[in-house]
């Protein structure tokens, strides 16, 4: 590890940060090593990263004083916040502001901030198609991150803005299909016939690693990524083939989805409506060939499914 440059990875035991940490650590001959940031260095995921060769350190985004030490001496930093921890956009922005200040002060040479579009550019607050949430957002976990982009510019951080999208891993997690009375699995989303831009978390990590390897060429750039853009009916057909059991798409209206009543249903309903109503702009920003140019191993949905059948069986 002597002579390798350090990337401080926030959220290293989460999905995006974990994927980046693994991509770096699996490249034994690469020029980088990982400083994995977690609130709980004793967790199983943290211990696994240590076994793979990461330097595991403790910091908390709600304790700004803890951020500077984990960035000290780092060449790069991967910066991510988790809206879904408490679904409070203001809290997420306070964490992003602390990250921006600490990263700017530390003088890292390249940071990647995991962000998303401002949905209000497509669906303004006064647009009655969807409710306004948390007083001033349409999709808070999008809009709050988009506003936070400016924090990093104001702090003088040499930053790449990495705009992600729907994780396919959600299909065996928070947005897993449910079993209908006839035994078939149903995907129930308010997408109509519009395409959903999706990506594997693994490819978010691999793409971020490729951006770090390329370096300064991507500073001050916005890179929007996806693995494939698919209609939900086509996703259901691919899942039927891969899983060996029937999966069908049951479209809902956005209002019906928001009315499902689970925690965050209004947020998720607005998100899917944004994906659908603003499909053209959202998918065109994610040129799949351009993403593949950065990450040649980029998976399409069928390839990802083939490698994750067992996760669906266990869910």
C-alpha cells in the first residue's frame, strides 16, 4: 500500500460508498487505497472492509469536527448523504454543508459529490400535478441534493457532480415486487409506459472509481449515469425469464401510489411521477454509451438480473 493515494469514502458501509470501496480494494495494482468512513467501525460491514485492506475510521456527518481528521492527507473524497435515514431534507442539507466545508478546508485534489437533478426545473412548485413536500420541494431527496451542489462550489472544492438514479437493488429491497393471489409477482409503480432509468449500485462504484482514476479532466463536470432505460413491463418480462416465475407490471396512478401509506410513500410517489413525466430529459441526460465509455463493465438489466437471482429468492 506504500505510495498509494488515499480516497476517503463516506458512507463506506452503505450502498454507494461500499460499492466504490470494493471497486478500489479489488484493484490490487491500482494507485489508490481506501479510507472507509463509518459511524460504527465495529459493524460487520466495516470489519469486512478492513479485511479487504481498507483503513476504517469513525466520523459522523452530524459532528462536523469529526470530518476534518478523516479527510486529512487524502487525495480524493467520495461524498454521499442518506436522505432515507430520517427523510428530512433540511437535515440532509446540513450534512452536505458540513461535508463541503470540511472537504474544502482539507484541500483534497478531487471530490465526487453524489447528487441528483432539481425536479422543480421540470415540475415547478406551483404545478399541481404533484404535491409540494417539506414546504418547498417536489422530490425532496432530489431537490435538496441539487441545491447542495452550490455548497461545494462555494467551499472551493474541486468537485465532480455524479448524478445517479434508481438502484436495481431496490427490486429486492424497498421496492420489491409483492406476491399476488395467483402466485405471480407484481411490480406496482406509477410509471405508465414510460421508461425508468436504472443502474446497479456496483456500477455506481465502478464509475466513480473510473472518474477518480481519470482525475482532473472531470473536475467541475456533471456526469449523469444509468445502466439502461426500460419500461416497467419490459423489466417484468426480463424478471420472469431470469427468475423462472411470472412477474407482471401493475401500473398505478401517482395518487394511488402516494396513498399506499408506507413511510415515504408521498416522496416515492413523487419520485416515480417525476421519472415518468420528465422521462425525456432525465433519460437523455444519461447517455448509456457515454457512461460505458467511463465504465466499460457497465451492466444492462438482464446482466444484472443474471447475477442476482439468489437475492430475489431470499427476499
